[in-house]
């Protein structure tokens, strides 16, 4: 029986509250029989401090099992872990096993290199007796699916407690945990850490470039490096990075630039130097002594800019970094968070970290991970030194920019009409004669060629009283094919029920993707069940069931759900889910029209022809999430119509009383 030393107490070192909560939660779950645990903590949260204090409070299955094995894949992580464990437990013998450094198997804690121990037929691994180990700690645990890690875990089998930590536990495909872990026992997101004051605040500036990445190939959930480098490492874009630094970040003390590959990093460093800013690049081929010297100068503030490619994404403890320039596009939310995290550590004299987020051109902006997509906002949102903790400001800005883009698109088609509408509203605003709805304009006899479109309500998910008149004008193309931003994320016809809940219906099953205040997207399903009654068979949806999916962004969550759909749904039926499927372009069925009419939606109320796909989306929105809000919309519209009738009646009455009297003589 596994024995666990578990007491609610303060540890030897003074820990932050969440660090103690994490240790308590891990030991509690271990006492309940969860032997393979994962913990998700952001960069700068002190993951090494947590596991350094954790290992001394866990006992093995036998009196012989007293040792701990710590696994990491990079030299910086090995040294950092060894130092922290020795500091937390001075009585323990800690040794490193890597390359030419061979650890004594008698050591209390062995901090080992995964490439050294995990390579196939490794003799170094055979030196360790599994019976003597109580615990295996995996740093940067999102790598634990690799074969090198699994060889080590399989060697120790189920005799030890396995505990992994990472800032990004999600896989590239968005599906669940790897076979290395059974459960995430503790999780804290970087937004929470910033709000509580443990991490530096982030200010984000979006820089849009003219570089097009539509033709860049994909590989293993991200861009192909060679293809991406060819598109990104061009003089015009590189110069834009340097100019952005000069105009926006020249007052920052320590600027870290992420490049695509070695050539890109070298070209960027040379360009910075050419324009008068001292910069050096850190590469995989950089000799260790030279790398340490560069990073020492960077920490001391004598070197203002360091350019790297894939080296400083993990295990880098340079808290004075106060600006991160994202010159390396990525489709990986994991990699993006690692790069972003380099500037999140707090440091004396550091008030915040500026993130300069370079966003390139796509047919779909959802193809590239950016700060807005990480926060669940519109991927096209442009930030200008905005604080990521100001949720209200960010969402208002997103709504405003969305409205501006839509107005610009409509102005191209119906510019004259919409200009008149807006001018008419402005002229009446001060006299409070007219609520801001197009329906009221028409009720007063204002002749506009744009009319109330109920479909627009569902696309924006706003109450009618808060919508400008121009917002009601819209074609049905985006609605009938699914939400526009979702088309760039998936070929399947996902439907937005609300900003925090999305739905896809397939083969008598509803697939939901939902997020809460924590910002984590989770998946669930509801099955359509048939049951007999006295009058025949009836159907209803069963209780919603959670599935193993956890994602930090909407795009990542949809990608994971799409993989689930591909595995569960018949190929022919899956093809019919495509938002371009032929059936979606056909006229709606009589049953669809009948159901929509119950909600007051009639085909003649739309500004273009209603399609079967559009009707399907509307019905799903009404039935599975928007019915209550739609009823509020209808009540508000009825109240407006009543008020308009009263005003018209008063105007008519005043006109009669004001008419000249007629003499009977």
C-alpha cells in the first residue's frame, strides 16, 4: 500500500499561498490513489520551488524506496532544478546525470537528462534500481508523450509516484492528457497570477505586416520551419521589427526577440546592430561559455537586445526582460505561451512587460496564434499598449473594431443609404424622439432600403436596444455558412450560441465547446435518446456529459473537437457537416419555416433569401441557448412599436388641432 506523509502545515521554506495549495492538492490526490499527476502553473510561478518542497513529503511503497528522479530535457533546467532542490533540502545528496556527468546511483536525488536516460537501449538507465525510487518528477511535462520519456516511465513501471509540471499541459491537437498522467490535480492560469500580483502585467501592441502566410505549409501542429522562414525572413518585415523597437520599445531595458530559425535570428541581430542598437543572437550552436556570457550581459542590462530561435522558450530565468517581440509566427498555443511567459516574471524596477505582437496576413486570421486569440477575443483585434487585465476595455475595443470593419464593408455596398441612416439618427438623438433601432425609423416613415434583419441579432449576440441601426443590415452568407470567424478554424459548421459556448450537431449527437471565467475551453456531448410512449416513440436529449478535452483558446478547442468528430462520425455524415455542403444552399424545409415562425422569424423579414443551412443555424441557436434572449428581443421590439404608434397618434392629433378653423358663414 502506498504510504503518503500528508499534513496541513507550513513548509520549511516560506511558500506563496498557491504553491502550498498545489503541494496540498498533490498529496491529497496521492492519498486517494492518483499516482500519475500533472500540475499546470504559468511561467514565473515557481514550479521548481513547488516540486523541490514536494519530494520530501512523499514516502514510497516500501522502506527501500527513498530516492527521487527528476527528469528534464535541457541543461539549464537540470542545473536550475539541482540548485533549488539542494536549497530546499540541504540534507539530501543531489547529483546530475547528463552526458559526461555521471551521477552516483546512491544519491538521494538524481536530476537526469531525458536524452541521456531515454535513448533506446540506454545503459545509463539500467544503472538505477526501480525498487529504490519513490518519486519521478517531470519538468516541462508537456513533452512527456515523447518516446524518450515513456521509455523511462515504462522502466520504472507502476512502482513510483509520477508528478509533472508545465505552464502548457495541452497538446497541439487539443485532446486530453498523454498516457504519462492520469489527472491534472492543480491548475492556475497566468491571468489569475497577474491579477493576484504574482506576475508582471502585460501591455500588448499589435503590428500588422504585409507578409502573407497563406502558402506556408503546416507540420506537427505548427508552421513548417523552412516554409515559414522563406515567407518571414524578408528585408521589409525585418526592418519593420527594428522600426517597431526604435519607436515603441527603445526605452525598455531588456528586449527579447523571437525569430523563426538560425538565418532569421542572425539577420535580425545584424539589422539591429546596423541601425545602432547593440544586439546578439543565441542559437543552439552557440558555445555554452559564449551563451552564458551573452545572457549575463543581458541580465545585467548592458546588452539591450537578444535575438533567439527556439532556445529561450523554456527554462530561462531572466526576470528583467521587460519587452518581448514576437517576430516568429506560430499556430501553436503552447509555443506562443512559452514565448510570452519570458517577460512575465516580476523584477525590481519593472512595472510591466511590453509585448509587440507581429501579425501577418492570412485568408483567415485564426490561422495564427496571437494575444487576442489566447484571451478568447477576436483574432483580428488590434491592441495599442492595452493592459491584458482590463477585460472590459479589451472586449469593448473588440466590439468597436468589429463594428467598424462591418460598417466599412457595408459602406462599400450601400454606403449612401447607411450614411443617411446614421445622419438621421444623429439629428434626432438630442431630442430623444427615437430609440436607436431601424424598425423605429421605418415606423416614422423614414424610407431606407435597409430593414430589420432578425438574423443579425444572433450573429452579434447583442440585445436590440444596444444595436446601432446599421448593424441590422447584413447578408445571409456568413450566417448560413456558420460564423465567419469559425470558418477559419474549422471546415465543420460550428454555431455560436454565446461568446462562451459553441455547438456542432452530428449524427443524433450535440457537441458543445464551453469556457468559463478561467478561460479554459472544455468539451461535452448530449445524445438524442428515443423512448416509447402510449402514442408512439418520442425523443429527447440526454443529460450533458463532459469529455476529456481542455484547451486554452477557442481555435485549439475546436481543433480538438473536430478530431473527436472525425473519430466518432461516419465519413459520409461528416462530409455533410461542412459549412459549404450543398444541402445548406437549398431552400428551407416547410418544417423549418414552421418552427421559425413560432419565434416570429419569417422569410420575408430577411434581407436576402433564407437557406436551409441558415435555418438550421437559427433553430440550433434558438433551441440550445438563445431562446430567452430572443424573447427579450421580441418584447423590446413590441414595446418600440407600441411607443411609435402612440407618437404617431399624438403627431396626428396635434396636426388636426393646428389646422386653420373653417367658417360656416
